[in-house]
């Protein structure tokens, strides 16, 4: 059984979206379901929704994303109405 998780991410304009998606997909069993990013000046702001089979997979993905210094902010979203 897979759970869907939502993250709000703010990152610099110079960072490739592919870098963020490859971080998520590098974790075995994780699959991106939805992406919605918009440009806000020098940064991109958006939501990424992905499925992970276990909570520990989500925590691992969150750790990997936060470790990237080009990403300004990462927040877990509990309300799916953001998408």
C-alpha cells in the first residue's frame, strides 16, 4: 500500500527541476504523482506530490532534498488542497 505525500519547495532559479525529481525517484518505491511549480522572481515555488510505500521512505526523501543547498525551503503539506 502506498501513501501520497506533499511537499512545498522553494528553490533558486538556477537549479534544475530534474535535480529535484531525480532525488525523489532515487528512493526505491517512490513515484512522482504531481508537480506544480511557478516562477516568483528569482525563485521557483511549488508543490510536489509523490507516492512512497513507507513513512521511512518519505523521511529519507525529505532528508535528501533538505541536504541540497540550492533549495531554500521544504515544508510538508498535510492538506492536499494546495495542488
